[in-house]
C-alpha cells in the first residue's frame, strides 16, 4: 500500500517555511532526526527513546524521512538481518536549525518557570 502524505506538495505560494515544514514538520520528525544523529539508530532503540509513538507512526515517519533523503536506511546482511538508520549529509544540514529550536525551547522553558 502506497503511503501518501497529506502535505508533501502543499505549498501554493512557494514559501520556504512551508517547504521546510513539509519535510520536517509534525510531532516526531525532529525528535527522530535528533535521536538518530545521537546514535539512537535502530528501530527498537527509537521505540524505547520515544515510547509514546506508535509502531506504525514510527515506521511511517522513518519512511518519509528516508524518502526525503534526510536519513538513510542501512541493511546489514546478517542472520537475523540488522537495520540501522543514519542522518545523511543533507539531513545534517538541519542540525543547526534543530539547535536553534532547542535553544529557543530552553529559554522559553526558563521563562515559563518564573
């Protein structure tokens, strides 16, 4: 069954922010990119790191990130087969963006706690 995203090509005004959010928006993608970049790179590790994500949602989000060339999926020819994920060079270009979001979130949390 073909997995189709609702918003993948929705960008009527060719907005760069909309383009970015079409790639990494949603509840899980930034968390997944960050976790994979920190060597949390196997399906079971990702499930443990984000226990509230359903198995199907995790599969879908990983597939979309792979389709967008943000992560790669490496299959090792072993018995049993082992699959690992890695952030691609293209995906690594998002790390400064994620760092800025993290900094903003830290500042906002400090403000909220006052």
